[in-house]
C-alpha cells in the first residue's frame, strides 16, 4: 500500500459531484504531482485526505490509517499548505512556531529557524503586515518545520518569486531523497515536470491519467526544426513517416516527431540539412490534451 | 486538553474580555452607588405611576406589586440592558469563534491540519468560554460590592444574595453561550451565527418583557431564558434560585453538546 491510498472515493455536494469513484495510490518517498483544471476535484480530494470533508462513498487512507477516524494521528506526520492560505493576523513567525510547537507537542525551533533563514523571512513581522509572498513563506515554514513524513502542498509556489521557488524545490528534493513524500497539487506544468516522478490528472472529478513522468515524456510530442541548406530549400523532399510537418517556410520546416529520435537522426544524415534542432518533450501540450 | 490550543484561544479572547470586564466593573460600581439614591429620590412620586411600575416590573420579570422597595432598584443593576448586553456579547463572541469564526476567516484549514481532533478544538474554546464568563461576572460582582460598600445591606442586598444573583447570571451566560455554540456549528459565517444567537436572545427578552403586560405572553414566558433569571426574588426574598440555575445550565449544556456533535460530523468548507 502506498503512503496515500484512495479507494473508490466519491464526494457529492448535493447533486454536484466533486470527486467520482477515484482510486489512487501514491508511492512513498516520491514527489507526486496532482493535476487538473479548475473544478476537477483536486482540492476536494485533498480536503478529504485531511478530514475536512467526509466522503460520500469510498475511503481515503494515509499511512494505512483512515483519514476520517484517525485524522489527528495521521496529521502528526503530515504538513499541509492550503491553496488559499489564511493565517491569524496577530501571529508573527516566531509566535506561530511557538504555538504550533505547543500544539504539536514537538520542538520546532531548530528546523523552523533554518527555514526562516532559507526563505528569508523576518520572524518579528505580524501576518497583518505581511505581503502575500511572505504569508506563503510562513505557511511553508509551518508545513515543513516538523519534517513531516508526508507533505501535502496545494499551489506551493503561488506568490513566490523565482529565487524562492528554486529554494523550495531544493527543500522538496532533499526531503524526497531522505524518504519523505510530497503530494503536490499545482497548475504549473513546468513545476510538475521539474519536480515530480509521478502524476495523476483529474478531470470533472475523475482520474484520467496516472503514470510516471518518464512514461509521459515518452508519449509527449517533440517539436523539430529543420533548416535546409541554401541550395536545396526542402521543396520536393517528402517528409518521412515519423515526422509530421506543421509549418513550412522557405528553407525551414517545423514538424512534430511522432517516432524515435534515432530514426530522425539517421534520416537527416542523408538529407541536405544545415541545422537540426529537437526540443524537449512538450508535456504541457500532453497535459492540456488531458484537460480537454 | 491541548495547551497550545488553549494558549491560542486565550490570546484571541483576552482583549475583549478585559474591555467587557472593565465595563461591567464600572457599571456595577455606578449602579450600586447610584440606584439606592435614585430610589430615595423617586419612590415618593415616580413609583406611584402605574406605567413606570409596570415597565420596571417588566424589566425585572415580576409582578408590579413587587416593584416597590429598595431591592427592586438593586435588582435593576443586574437586569439593566447594558449589563445584560455586555454579558451576552461576551458569550456570543466567544462561542461563535469555532467553527463559524474560523471558517469565515479561512483559518480552519491550518487549524484542523494540526494533529488535533475537532473535539480538542471545541473543548479548548469551551474552557475559555466558561472561564472568561466567570471572570467577567466575578468582576461585575466586585464592582457591585465596591460600589455598595458604605450602603446598608437592605438597599443593596447582602454579599451572599448578590453571589446567588451572579450565579444565576452565570447560568444565563451558559444558556446564551450554548445557543451560540449550536448556531456557530451549523453556520459558515460568523455574522450569521451571531445573528441567529441574537435573534433567539432578543425574542427571549421581548417575550419576557411582554409577559408583564399580556396574559398570552405570560403563558409562553417559560420559553424565554429570561424567565429563569429573576434577581429581584433573590434580593427581596432571599430565595436561592437553584431550580432556575439548573434549568439554564441544562439548556446551555444540551445546546453545547448538540453543537459538538454537529461540528464533529459536518463538512468544513472555507468560503
């Protein structure tokens, strides 16, 4: 059983279906991407995992424990960052760490101070005087400070600048290397590509894809740009079967590679090609196909 | 009991508790000091006016015949609308913090993502509710004792009588708080929860008030929480309002339990 095991989970809001018959297992020690368009059921699923919503049918388990009945035990080892983070306006970072330490019954200051340095947050500023980015940093610190076995992050890089995003990614990778698990819900496809080993994609409350990033990369389209040498601008040359030309201008083709890169390289060796560029697999187009 | 949750609740509630306690202290000093004087100045003329006696009787929840006497004026210190408002504000604002207040400001997600049960949260807030009510009313009692220090006991009531009045007032606080807990547990907006609790309270107050003027309302007065809070009987007849206190506390406890069950089972959605 994975660190998260969701079985036939359904959540209805009256007549509206939030999640329908979702079954999903999240492996331990990995960064797992959870994607889907707005209203697809991602937040509903996360809120069921945290015990905030009661399932209409099915079950959700973390560490083998039921999320409804044993939520307080599960949350001792879970760190959560909500998508719409709201904090108590009177808190400072230092006060927040002190309170959360008391509530969790664990000492959080050492790791908390390290994270304050990593994210560059002033520990004395009250939440009411913080920018959105600063509040997001505080939310991340509170989620990470107890070094949880499982991190559930909903849009973690919202309002973070690129430098802070890079720092967060470093922290998450370090955690994953140390055997901790991360369940990451994000709209940023580049973020998911960069961080995640596995993804699940929801659409209209149902699971439409659940595979490794490696497999997805293998199926994703790759764009190829061929620049022909001056004396033979590519006219009259039939494209090979593994190449679909989408745009032709004099002296240049833009095409989509539908076969193996080696076949393309072998074929281009026999052609009057001046330059050949093969781009990284375009997962965003693949994801968007799932979204539609 | 999770000490961290208690700490958090106390931090959020103490400023308002200090203000309300301070207000009640000042009012009770004033009333204890001034009401006997009002009684001396007004008794020969004003209390002979039937309408005024009826109004005072309505406030005190009693018959007009009982209004004549210093105890009636002393009792006014404990049923004055401002005094009741302060006590009710304390009850309603503490008891609508969880879950309605937390859901309304969106902090419930962070709170319930911690390793605490919903009952832990509910209990911590409940302890603060009961403790701050005790403090506020005790401060009011101190004010009344201080204000009536040099005034003879027949004008203010003995300290023992006033303690019973405060016990009755605390039971009323528990009943009002219980209603607020239920309202808070079913609502996602704190304003709505406060509105529901206030509506119940105002209806109670009006029903009790009108019972002094109308037989039909008098027959229904048992539905009003104010029917179980009659300081005049304590100050005038040295009655110990044990039955009234038990009714109010039972009502408050039943509502509190209902609120706990609802909160434990409901979905929590931030708005």
